[in-house]
C-alpha cells in the first residue's frame, strides 16, 4: 500500500519472472483501497514482464518444443532465456513508462 505507481510497475515486471502474472494481478485486485494509478501500474508491469513469465511457468511444453532446437544440447537454459527476453521487455518498459 505504501508503494508508488513506479515501484509497483517495476516490482510487477520483475515478479512475473518468478510468479504467474495472472496470479499476481488477481492477488493485487483483492487488496481494497488501491488507487487507479496503482492498479494500472500493476497490470502494466505484469504485461511488461510477460516475456519473462516463460521462466516462471517452466516447463511450458509447447514453448519448450518450439525453442529447444535454438539452445545448446536442446535444453532451455534459464539465463539464456532471460537474456533473450530482456530486449523486448525493455521495449515494453519504454512503451509503458516513457511514451
């Protein structure tokens, strides 16, 4: 409750890497007395970090079958996946926070 909308946005973005973004936004919707800015920042952060969610939802069978040939030893390495997800995440951050 004491966080501003910027902290909520970036917190939600980071949390999507380790928790499901739908669960994150649902739990946030249960808190009473949140401002509209807080709610918007929560959802925007969850959307922004959506590309990182593949790590949180691993193993994602469909995603794994598509991506495994792109990784050494046909195994998805979380660090490689994180590095690949960072550029689109940064673009989404710019779209939501700068534009």
